[in-house]
C-alpha cells in the first residue's frame, strides 16, 4: 500500500537495461530521485512549470558566508516542503569540503511519511 503512494518512475538520468527497457526507480528510491531533481532544477528552468525547482542556483556566485549558508538551508527546506509531499524534512545542514573551497555539501535528513523510514541525502553544490 505504501508503495502505491511512493510511486514508480523512470530513473534520472534515464537508463536502459540490458533488454533495452527503461530502468525504473521504485518507492523510496523514487522519492530520493525526486529530491535530487528538485535540488538540481533552477526555478524558471522548466518552461511549463517555471516555479518548480530550488532557489539555490541563484546563489552560485555568492561568497561562502554564513548568510549564504542560511539562504541555502532556507531555499532547500522551502523547495522540498513545496515539491515533495511524500516526505517530512527533519533538518538541512550545510558544510564545506576542506579540500575543495568552492564546494559545499547540503545534507538533508528526511522521513518518508507513509513508512516512517528516515533517510539522508548529501547534495554537492558549487559556489563561484
């Protein structure tokens, strides 16, 4: 029953299996791929749905500062609340990568509503 709500869809990026069939993502993996798609899509990028996506892409040339980190946390949280109704966002943390000063890692802890299973996703994002 929870699988029906969580869904099944094509993988992102789209892949074919050894038989030439489109590979699908199921249930909680489908949710994870949806989160990744939301974070990877800049607002205005999709012509038929310009409000879809996450505002972090407006910050790509921002400095790595506390204000930028706060804006990223806010943008990610708002986008996931708006576009992924199958989850509850537990928290969003942003931290730097010591060996790559322009890369920050966005860690999202979330809970799938229908199963109460908790997951973690780390999304790399690059500044300037």
